[in-house]
C-alpha cells in the first residue's frame, strides 16, 4: 500500500506539474489572477478609499474615486489579458495583432481616466475661483475647458495608438498641417468667432444673465454665450445674435460689473430768482424717500450751470440694484416735480423776447407771436436794433 500510495502521489504531482506547465493553464491562471485583483481593487476603493476621502474637506477626491474605480479595474483586467497572451506563444502576426489591440484598449482607458480626473479638477478650480471672487461659476467656461482638455488628451492618445500600430506619424502630421492651413483660410471668419468666444469666456467680460449695452441700438440681457456667437435679449423681447469675433472687438458696457449697484442721474431746472439752497434741500429730502438707496455712496445735488433761461441742476443717486434704475429714475422725477409744486418753486420754460425796429411815420403796434413753449407773447416796437 505504501508503494502504491507513493506511486499515486508521484503521478498526481507529475500531472499537476504538467497542468501548470500547460500554456493554456498559465494563460487562464494569469487572467483569473488579474480578474480577482481588479475586483479586489474596486472593493478596496469602495470600502476604504471612499471612506478616507469622505473625511476630507473637499469633495473632489470623492468624485475622482467614484468615477475612476470602474475604468481602473477594467484597465487592470486588460493588463492581465496582455500578460495572459504571452504564454500562448502565438504566431508572430497573431501575437502582434493581439498586442496591438490590447495596447490600444489600455491607452484609451488610461486616457479616459486622465480626462475624467482633469475635468473634475478644472471644474473644481473654476468654481473655487468664482467662490473667492464672489461671482457665479460660468458653466460655459467649464464646458469649454473640459471639452478642450478632452480634445487635447484624445489627440495625444491617437498619436500613441498610431505608434502602437507602427504607423509613421511624421508624414501624417505634415499632411494634416497642409489641410489645416487650407481649412483655416476657408473658415477664417468662423475660427475668428470661435477664438473671440473663447477670449470672452476667459476674460469673463460677459456671462449669461448680464445686462449689457453694445451700441445705441443693441442692449439687453445676455441669454447665451456660445463658441461662435452670443445671444442678447433686448428690452423689446427680441433676440440679437452677434458673432463673437465682432463682439470681441467692440466696447461693451456691462451694468452688472463690478457689482450690482448703479448710479442714476436726474437733470432738472428751476427759474431764475429761485433760492438755490432751498432747491437743493427740497430735492435732497425727496431723494431720501427712496427705499432702495445704496449705503456705500451718498446722494448729491449739484448746481451745474446758469442756462439761457433757467438754473440747471443734476442729482446723482446710487441704488442697490441696476435692475431698478429705470423705475427709480421715473419715481424720482415725479417726486421732484411734485415737491416743486408744493414748495412754489417755478419750473421755467423756453422763452424769447423779440424787438422790432421802428420805421418813420408808423404807429407802434404790439404784434402777438407764439414762442417755443406754445404760449402767446407780444412783440414791442422800439427804436432799437433787432436783437434775440
């Protein structure tokens, strides 16, 4: 029995060694080992790394771990496939093809992981910068940044894949350069608009929701900032589409920047002989009745000039929001007018005295004439020269 047992043990050991030396067994064991290793890595990431990331102050690491654990597990499994092919001793052409395909998958997965991490970091960086400046994160800027990073890294990945497949990229790059020059000439205006849009987003001169004035005919609220054009909704509920190339080269008045406060100017006039100090005191009293005055700036009333037929004033008022400037200006005009009527302060109207030269042997006549304001005046005949 002892001899039979030893024989059986020797046969079993030889069989096991034969199985282990079998190329298919080695390939299967390698693939199984990496499959288990990939599953183990995903489990560790979920059970331990995510818990550690949850203890940090930022959520960036949590998002990175959640979005990359699956592709990283797949990448480990693909690496296992690459190593599992080695023991099979395939023919040169078949082995080369398999290695090229597996390496291509590995490069694509690795590029995807890098792009995902970079997208998360870019978005977090833009939002953190916006939080420090007290502004809102520009979704268009985030979109442009992430798309640009994706294009760049996938171009790099494509170059690596071409090298894997033994394709010479030198002549290809030269051909692409010639094609790029031709396309650039053909799409000159479009490319100009695209670069203009990128510059607007990077400069943060305008963003969605801003109230802007481009020229005397174009003003309103920005509803979209795209790569090629910007859309502005006017006060008449019309949408004006402006190419970004043109918009990048003009002066833009942005009522939202640097903050929401706005200053309004109200011009008014009083008759000659009015008490200037009384006028300023009355108007200042009406200004203080406004409930949306800014606390960072004091209002002011200024006597700016002595006009042809009136004393001209200007009041400067800072309000909390630019959205209320039109309604506030209209309300202040009404308050000033009513206060003048109440305090018996005269508001002048344009008038003109005309003197007519007297001729000999003619009787003096008073000739009625209608002045600019529509009231009737009388012309006096005198011996003086004609004057205005």
